[in-house]
């Protein structure tokens, strides 16, 4: 069974940076896209950024220009570079894999906290 494992979360001050990583336990041909979502306390999970197998990217308006999503050539690891972090970026960040059939696989989440 394919698993996703996130890493790289932590606590930083406003304006600082973090890099999140999500590793797939094995490469799968049916992978269509990978992405990052986040969920803050009391709020619904929201899309942060996605990247397709052919490296087409999409970002939430709130993170455009600050966050960058990328994927390694083997298509087994996806990264999220978070720059100029703000307190409102505080959330649990979840890695997502979507297959060509529309099935979703989720990681366990990693906490990002931005506080002075």
C-alpha cells in the first residue's frame, strides 16, 4: 500500500522560512498530481498548492509569491518551500496524492506554527 510521509514542520517567527517534504513510499504510475493542503484550528481544510505529473502548478491566492511547490524527477517526493511566513499560515499541513481515477491519498500531517 502506498504511504505518504511528511516532514519539515516546526515553529518559526513571522518572516522566516520552512521547507516541507512529502515522500511516497513507492512510485506509482497512476499518480496524477500531488499537493499540499492545510487546516487551521476551527477551519476547514484548504488547498495550498498542487503540482501535476508534468509539473503544472497551482497556488492558493493567499500563498502566491511566498510558497513554491516542486517535485523531484523520480516523482516520489514533493516539496513545499514556505517563505515570508505569517501567523495566519499556522496550520497542520497535509500532503495529498491524487490518482488519475480521482482517488485521494493523504499523509498524517505536519504542524507549522508561526509566532513571535
